[in-house]
């Protein structure tokens, strides 16, 4: 390229392009770091908010604390009977108290726009009918855990708060069953009763 009466060498052009690409790369890296920091802060703040809101009920509901935006009920009162997807009366009472406050927090201006998904996640213990093969047992437990989560959602739709936030709940809520993939471990062994549960998990996205 000729500038005035002088020629710009190819090496000078390449050096200039390399500097441009370097600046672009640094800018993109900083943007990713900022997004990750913001995402981490939102998740942390949501944990703190949920812990603060429900701390007085933790013992009654069987919640140790809220971590990683997961509400987990570790109490026999909310555990499912073996091979059952039936929601106990005690569990329904807890959902009556918990879910309206929970959804009020998630729909607040601090979190609503960042919520990608509210996951109602069903679980089982590792047992299955020994007449089944390992593969059949896996499928059985995944199906059972899915039905547990679905029944919890079905009960939630009967609550008055569902009508108030119907669109938000409908567009954000997902039901999933993970079988026995995430058991509750106490003293290096599975607590089968507490493993038969449904967790509430929030997925945050910017």
C-alpha cells in the first residue's frame, strides 16, 4: 500500500492487524469475565435472599440451607414412599407455605429477567425391583422420578399463586426426572428415604 511517496511494508500491515486482533481478543475476554462475575453475583444474592426468607422455616420444612439456587427438602415428611409418586398431606402443607413466597422472590425485579428456568427435579433412591435388569431399573427410576416431579407441579397449579403468575410459571417451569443419579449421602452411605424427593432448582442466565 502506498502512503504519499512511501510504501507500507507487509510486515507493518501484519503487525497492525495483529494489534487489532489482540485488542479484540482482550475485549472479548474481559466481557466474558464480567458476565461470569455478574452471573456469580446474581446466583449468590439469590441464595442469600432465599436463605434469609426461609430461615425460620428451615427446621420445620427439613431444609438445611439453600446452595447453588437449589431448595432441597431433607425431611421424611416430604419424602416419597418406596415406589410411590403420591404427595403426602404434610408435603402439600409445606408447598402451600413455601411455593407462594418462593415464586414472589423469583418474580421480583432483582431476579425475574435473569431466570432461564425453574426446574422441578424428581429423584429416587437406588432401589428397583430385582427382577428388572440394570437397564430396566434405570428406566423405571427415571420414570418414577419424573412422575414425582410432575405430581408436585400438578399440585402447584391448584394454588392461588399460580393464577397470579400463570404466564411466568408456565414459560419458565420445567419438570425433569433424574432417577437415582443424585442420591443423598450421609456418612458415606445412601439415605434412601431422603433420596426419594423433589428439588426446586433455578437456572440463571444473562
